[in-house]
């Protein structure tokens, strides 16, 4: 790993700007544009203001938002919106816009008041609308800011969760167990199981925990003989020793290492489809 870059598999260095870097760049650009617009509008209104004041207002706001961005990223990792689970994470993130806006308002007040105090002046942030009015005004904007930052972190997370592309004819698959790249032969994998935002890769001797989605790995491993038997489970058909129905109409699979798995009746037809060798 090099500073500001990433070593590719072929040895080349690729510079990659992460979500925090993008937030910082966009924040700086927005601060510059907004400050110049503020200055123009204020002077058109006939007010006498030094150009440094709107610059200070927007720079302090940008600094606070950039500082809060990693916390939004942590929230996205903790409550990740999924195709099958959008409502609960969405409501949680909407609720988090309130402390986000509160931290934003409090921090910019301290920064701006300190800067004005240093030159013997007073900022007076809450004089016209009061604390509540100012908070509501900022919160309306911060909802959109939070959503944009959260979407950016979510997009980067989804990219990172995508399994490495499998080259036709390649005999092994690559998984990332933490910071370690692990290469496994598909024949050594017994089954995969979803565990929140992670996937458990079960082999005969070890379980690897990989961040990702079961749907993405299903697409990658379908032509390797893996089939879904449950909404949260994929199994290697070659490692199935026996299949029997349960009284409830589901299925029970016994693997060749004597482990048993439960499959849903919804996916029973997939096991009855003849496997095509590749």
C-alpha cells in the first residue's frame, strides 16, 4: 500500500479517492461557490460586509460537515440499506439527521463566534430566529447533506462488497477475510450463509467471515455448482450426500462431512434441476 494509492493485483499503483476525500473536495468547492454568492447577494442588498465574513461562514460549515462525514459512514455500515430491508435503516438514518444537524449548528456557532471574538466582534448567530428557528433552518438543509454523504458511503460500501470477478477457467475464488486475501478452491467450500452484513464461508476446517451480500456471491458461484436452498444460505451441490423432506414440507440436507442444513421448500426445485458441468 502506498500513500494515497492502492496496489493492484498486477503490481500497478492506482490512486483512489475514498468517500471522505470526495466529501472534502465537494465541500471545499461548495463553500467557495456559496461564499461568493452570499457576498454578491449581500452587496446587492446594500449591506456593508467584508468579504472575509461569508468566506468564514461557509468554510466553517464545510469543515464541520467534512468532520462529521466519517460518523455518517459508520452509521451506514451499522445500518446498511438492503433490497430486502429498506424501511428500518431508512427511518434510522432519517432520525440521525437530527443529531447531525444539532452537531453542525453547535460546532459552526462555536467556530464562528470564536473567530469574531478574536477580532473584537460578535457573530450573533441566533439573534434573529432564535435557537429553534436557526436549528430548523439548518436541519432542512442538513437532511439533504446527510442523505448525499450517506449515499456516497453506501455506494463505496457496495463496491467493496462485490466479490472479485471470476475468470473463466480459474480454479480458485478470492475472498477477503478482514484485511487478508484468501484463495479457496470451490470444491473445498461446503456452504455459504448470510450473517447480517457479512457472509460466512464454511469449509471443512474453518469459517471465513466476508463482508458482502449473498445475492452477489450467488451470481458469482452459480456456474460453480452452488445453489440457494434458503433465503440466507447457498450450498455446494457436489458436497451434498443426502436430501430428505421434512414433515413441514421443507428439506433437510446432509453434507459429506455429516453436517445437516435446512432448506426452504421455496428453493426445492433448484436442487431437483440437473447440474450442468462446466
